[in-house]
C-alpha cells in the first residue's frame, strides 16, 4: 500500500524493543541549541542542529523538519540520497494550516491525510525512496497555530519507542522556541527599522538604504537623489482634526507619496511631518526635480476624510550624489539646507542644493556667535516709527529692534531675527526689548509728553514659553507703565501654527490689560471664524497689499474687505508701508483708522521721536519731519 495514501496508525505502546535505543550516556545538546537560538542564529541552521542532534542519538533513523505556511523542507538528517529542494518563502507570515496538526503525545503517528506536509514535494520524495514514516509530531504556536511538522523515518520497521517519542517532543519544544524567538526577534527588528504609524522605513533603515544606493551609484556611474519633504502647516490641520483623525490623514498623505514614486526608490518617515525620499538610478539632476514636481502635483489633489475635503502642500529640498556629497550624512544635511531655502522662499516648492546654501549656513553659524556677544555687550538699540490717525495725530509708535555690529555694520532684522528665533537667542533679546520699551515710555512720560501707545513685536518662540506673561507683568511693574499703554504684535503665521495654544496664551496677556495686535495680516490663512476665537485689538495689514494699492483694483478690494472685517469684529486697523499720497487717500476712503510708513515718517531714534511728540502738543502736525534712526 502507498504510504502517502494511507499512513498506518501505530499504537502508543510498542510491542518489541527498539534496537537503536540511545545510550543512557548520550542526550540532546540542549545548551548548544539554546545558545544558537538566543544568539539569533538563522532559523535554517538552528533547525539543522536539531535534526543532527536527533540522528546522533538514533543513527538508524532519519528526520525531516517541515515548516509552513507553505510547507517546505527546512532541515533533514539521516536521509541519504535525498534531493533537497528548499521551497522557502522568506518573510512569509504564518497562517492557520488547512488541517490543524494533531498533538501526538500519546500516539506514535497520526492520521495525516489532511496534514499540509503531504503537499510538500520533499515529503513525497522521502516516502518514494522506500523509508517508512514512524513518527510525526506537529510544531504549533502557543495559540495552536500550525507552524510545521517534525517527521521521523526508518528504513525497515517504521516503529518508534517511548524514548524516541519523548525525544521528538523535546525537539518540538526546541523547534517551537526557535520559531517564537525568531518571530519576536524579527518583530523587534521591524519596529526598530519601520515607523509604526505609516509602516515606512525610519531614519535607521533609511541611512542603510542610502548607503547601499551610494555604493550602487558608484559602481554603475549613476546619480542618487536625496529629497527632504516637509508638509506645510500640517500641525494646525492635524490639531483641528483631533489626534486619531490626524493620524489617519497623515497615513493617507504617506500612502499618496508612496504611490507617486518608483519601486526602486525608498520613502522614509524622518519624524514629525517630514519624509526623506531616496531616488536611485538617476542620469541627470533634472530627473530628481521632475520626480519631486510630479510628487508635489499629486499631493495637491484634495484628500477626503470623514466626508471632509482637505488639502495639503509640501516643500522639498534636493541634494544629489556625487555632486553635493559622497556620504549619507552630507547628502542628508545638504538636502535639509535646500529644504529650509524652499520654505523660506514661500513653501509649496522644491529647491536643489547649491554651494551658496552652504555658505548661508556658515553665515548663520557665525551670526549665532555674534548674537551671543551682542546680548552680552548690549549692542542692540531701539527705533520708533510713528503710527498716525487719519487726523494726523500720533497715537503710538512701533518699537523696532536695530543691531549695528562692530565689524559688519548695520544688520537687517530680516537676517538676524530668524536666526535668533531658531537658536533660541530671541528669548533674551526679546526680554531686553520689552524692558527697554517700558523704560522708554516712562522716560517720555517724565517730560509731560502726550500718553501714546507703544507697539512691541514678540516672537512665537517667546510666546510659547510658560513664563512669558509673568515676564511682561514684571516689566510693567518695574517700569510703572500702565498696561493699556503697551500693545504686543505677533505674526499671523505663528498664530495659525497652533491656534488653540495661541488663543490661551494671548488671553493671559490680555488679562493683564495690554493690547494684542496681529502683524502682517493677510499673508496667512485668515478666516472669519479664526479671528473670532482670538482676543485681539488690532489688525496690521501687511505692507505687500498697501504697496500695490495704486495700480491694483484687486488689492484695493482685499484691503477694503479686511477693513470691513475688522470693523465687524470691533478691531482697529493699521495700514503698514504707506508710501504715497494716493495710497493714503484710498485708505482714508475705505475707512482704515491708522497708518504708518516711510511716506509719513521713518523709524526714529528715541530723542527724535520725543521731539516729534513735543511738536504735536497743542497743534495738528503735518506728517513727519524728523531725523530718521540710523
């Protein structure tokens, strides 16, 4: 009868003694096998150790170890002449077998007509060689999942005694331990190399893939692209959705990005809302730019989340091997420099690295060192630009920070303020500004000047600090300045970045009695609802709208809409950057209350500002005639 068609059931008690019973002095090399398992030896080698250990105890028998889910021969010993095709499927996940393997602890062999081992070509080859199956025991997981089978064969009798069965049970325990340890090890490795939310490679695996790509590029003479991708304004969108929905949206974004690249490329999550894309086999730098432009276009299409349509944009920085670096660290660093340039240039675009960006980075490092010295050596000064009513009265001054470096001369705030914010030096600099503005206001009070309001710019970095409101309160207390005489300006872009946190912190400041103004209004994502949620007093319309009032009907309509919106909310409006008589007249016609700009007065030194206020006392002043600040 064909053994593959009808396998006999052999009773658990064997009628005759087994001639190849192991010597009492011999036993399984447990320490050796356990050491191999714990040492993360490959599963194939460990299973081979188990097979060899059995044959060392039972020289006249053969053993085969089959593993699933698609059963294949993993290891064998004592089966001479066997052709060993290995039908292994690396990385395959285990599933419950079609016929669950039975526990053979009380029997020598089972009815295996439904056992998946029967479908394995190697198993059929063993039976066709003339050996008899004398014992088959399943390898099952702790949950009862069929993971494989250990089968013992004999050339003649097809029997196994109690000692052999006990040995096989021990081998099954070792095999199960090896499988579970391998599963755990692979899970730990997977978690250490892949992002849990998106399933994308993390930075650790990314750097390995990038090094491999560089080696391949060197060998084949091709280019490698490294692209830093940062989602623009993702945090406020995520915060508005809530944590769980925000995660779902981020996964949708990552899936779309993954669908926009080639199979040979690697997309990794770099942390937060940033991705890194490694592009292989490029022939031109323009190839990388083309891929990134397509990616940005694909990303711009709306996403649908819980019936809500959402849009997102991204900025991309690109570096190329070997043009921009020959190591992973250098390429990643230069791609990040290019990303910062793309974001600084307006976001929603790509930027290829150039050596000039490296020079800008070195300049920034030098600037940080110079700012540290400037704080210590009190190199900063304040200038004050008048803010006028339409009746030509000065109602206040905007306090503007100035820095004249001993060697470099006058440095624009547009250059040093962003560096101060990124380095954290804006905190001590900003503290000094508040103290100086309060002190200056009280100095003017001592000369019986009209009580005007001072507007001071603050950074989002300052506002984010938990002790900021306390610092303001103490500065007011030390100077004696009434809180109503101080108004703090914060940029719209920072407020939008974390609306809920901003609202709470601004309310704390408002409770002190000081005013709150949004600076550069109109450059962000202004909406009626967003303004209603904030404790505000003033909208300062960005100068980009005011500069183009003369020749742009669209800009005039925009400014009119902003003024109308402010009036509905009970807010004052200040038009920044007024530079022509015509622009001033148009602002008066549409109801703008306050104006400032070079046409009216340039920023002034404290003494010049004081003189201008004295001239105003008791008379209506023409718009400005004072010496500007240096």
